[in-house]
């Protein structure tokens, strides 16, 4: 068996090219990481074909994803930048994302365990186990994770 290169990296979806291009992925959690720019929130997703994607957060995206249960299908659309008035910074330009989710389309518990970002999701996973709706696995296919990263996954990035 030959070794294959693993391509990993975090994607910035908040670019002019991504405006109004929705993408649908399963949300598997968030974590904070120290980067050269300070602490960043990184969100982890799995495509319907099983490819893992990590995305840099923004204030708006971070706030909205806190309300989303792990394991569900989400549709995220970057809408561009907007000027808002803040108490702390006055006028500020922020990145705006539309975040929708479908509570009926979920990863199975086994899939969620496989892709979970950290033990910080333990509480969410505990409640996941109690939900009888997770008895039957859904997409992505269990063998999909074995596919090479970088295959076309129908996402715009």
C-alpha cells in the first residue's frame, strides 16, 4: 500500500468570491486555537461525501453556530460585510453569514464520534446519545472517510 498525502488546512469562506454561494455540510463542532493573529475559533464540518472541512470563524458565524446542535446539516451562505454600531468599538465592519440548519438530517452517533473535534463536545454528544432519532446512520457513507482529501466535494471552496 502506498502512502498518500494528507491535505489539511483551514478555509477562509469570507472572501468576495464566496458571497451568496451557499454550502451544505454537517456541523461537528468548534474549538478555539491560538494562531499568529491571536485566539481564533475554528469550526469543523463534514461534507455529504465524508470530506472534513475546517473553517475560520467570525463574530457573526461563531454566535450563530453556538445555537446549532452538533451533528446536523447546516447551510451557510456568506453575505459579505456590513457596517454595524457596537458599544465597544463604535462603527465597525463585520462579516455576515446566513446560517440555516435542518434538524431532520443528522450524522449518526458513530459518525459524530469519529469526526468530533474535542472533549469539549462531550455534553452535546451525551444528549445526542439520548435521542432515539440517531439509531439509523445517515450520510455521509461510513466508507467515505477513507476517500482521499481533495476529491471534488461539490463545495465552492
